[in-house]
C-alpha cells in the first residue's frame, strides 16, 4: 500500500475563499475588492491570508488545520472614523463563509469552516482614519 504525499492546501484554500467572496460583497452599491494583496486606490477592501496551517497526523488520512484571516478594511477621512462600514462588510463575509460545502478545492475537501473570533482595530494617520475587523475562520481540510 502506498502512502499519500502531503500537499500544501494554502494557495487552494485562499483561492476558495476568494471565489466565495469575490463579486458578493457590496457596500453602497459598489462591489468590494477581495484579495491577498492590498488593492491600489481602494478605500474599502477585504484582505485574505493564512494565519496558521498545520498537518494533523491521523494515520491513514492527511488532514490540515488552517486558520484563515479575512480582514475587512475601510479608510476614511480623518474627521470620519465610522465603524459601520467594516461591520457591514464583516456581516456579509460571515454569511458566506460558514458552510464547508461552499468551498471548491481540487485535491482537498473542507470538512469544517468555523468562526474562530473577531478583532476590531482602528488607526488614525495624518491623512486617514483606518478601521478594520479581522475575522478568523478555523478550517479542517482533508486531502483527497
């Protein structure tokens, strides 16, 4: 009997989150950019990144525990500072990413996608008031 060779699911997991969210998050009739890099010229966006990924030894199956962070960001004028924008974006994200059946990943299956916490933050710079909310999702992924 041959053993499976472990593959890294990180890129495919981020792509699956992107596919679920891209084109689905709207604020004031505008589509919100979703991606793994900060988009140029955008004042509202959702940044995706892997916070942690580790294999879990189960003997016959290759399983990973992955924490993905979805950071909802809004940059406003220095006199504004309204967190309602990131709250709206966060609510929309949470409605879309909790169902493991929504994740399509060749070579992998998302068994669970569970909310693992949320962390708001704000920062005042010389030109902007930046508000954000980091949503952490814990995912159990099985390599097929």
